[in-house]
C-alpha cells in the first residue's frame, strides 16, 4: 500500500477546487462580489478562518471544511459548524439555531 503524503493545500488545489469549480462555485478574485454563486477561501469568521465559504446573493450559504486526502472528513464537520456560528451576521444567510449558513460540508476531495 502506497502512503499518500499529499498536503491539505495540495488536496484542496488538486481535488477539491476543481469539484467546486465544476459545481459552479468559482473562486472570487479581488474584491468583486457578484450576484452569481462564488466561493472564497480562508474566509475570516469570529471562530477562525473557514477553508471555503460558498456565497449566493451576497450571503454565505455554505461552509466547507477541507482535509488532506488521507484524513476522513466524517468526523470534522464540527469544524464547519464552528465556523458557521462565527460568520459575520451581515453576511449570514439566516440564523439556524446559531448557525449562520444553512449548509455545512467537510471533504477530503474523495469523500464528499
């Protein structure tokens, strides 16, 4: 069995980013905030930076926590939940029992 020592950053660039792009969540460049769906990376929250924030109509609708390919994402959804609770209220889609985004995800690029 070959050990995969791919870093989280490489997993994000090689495995996760292309899937987000294909699903229509293109990376926002610069300060431009479009009306169409887009994503930001390392989105600052009150609870630390979220790996990805998914935006629609100037509101965060999803938080994605990324892990390197050798880490199973099933047990890290709590991180996405923590970041969701820390989203700036002015960017929050709504308040779902303290969560400020309706969708929370965790992935290693293989398990989604």
